[in-house]
């Protein structure tokens, strides 16, 4: 397991499991598009001060395991990731031809996270449905 991240004012290890599903579960994510989306998500997560631990794709969804600092708003990060991934896929003519100028992602998005306290207490399975920039339980 990864070590705790220590900053001047906090010690944390926040890991989020994000699943983005294509609209109508259309099988439009090819291996080439999937590799491009994982590389783009890694670059974006690095820009947010986080880290993409793992990224996997299937024909109709993408799984991202992301570590972010507690100062970041998860709702903003998810919205930004979905928007930027869609824009960058549509910006490539060869990928855009496959996706066919449709909205790529379905709303809402599920994000699960695990909290590990320094006393060994683990809190699993708190899922949030993030829909158009607001979090609902």
C-alpha cells in the first residue's frame, strides 16, 4: 500500500475510484482511444496536483484510480476530467469519426473513495453520484 502523503499542514492518503460511462453505453472506446484517454487523464491529474494510479478502459467505460490532495474539490476535478477527456477525443479527427460528434459521457458519474485513518480505521464504500457539478448521496 502507498505511504501517506505528508505536507506542511496535513497527512493524507485520499484515493478515488472514478467510473465514466459512455452515453447510452455505446461501445465507442477502442484500444487506441482508451490508451489516449488514460494518457490524457494522467497528464490532467498531474496538473491538478494529484496522481493517476491506474487507468483501465473497456468498450463503453473507463475506470480511473486517482490520488488527490484534500484541498482539491472532487466535484470540480470530475467535471473537468470528463470535459477535457471529451474535448481532446473530439479534437482528433480519427477519434472523432468513431465517437461521431456525440456527447461522450453519461451523467451521473460514480466516485467511490476509501478513508484510512492513522489508527487503522478504514471507511469503505461511500459513493457519490456527481451530476452536473453537484454531489448527491
